């Protein structure tokens, strides 16, 4: 309950930013994995 209140007050933007950063990090990791696979194919 307290967490919901805190989110409504002003940390909502921060939490959204954190989620965006996490999503971006996941995307970069996936991209890196694809690059590694491509390198494996080339070798």
C-alpha cells in the first residue's frame, strides 16, 4: 500500500525511467548475442 502511495507522489517518473533503462539493457544484450552468433557463423 505504501509503495502505491509513493509511486503516485512523484517517483512514478523515476520508476518509468528505470524500466526504460532495463528494457534498453535487455535489447543491447540481445543485440550483442546476435552479433556474437554472426561472428560464430563467419568463423
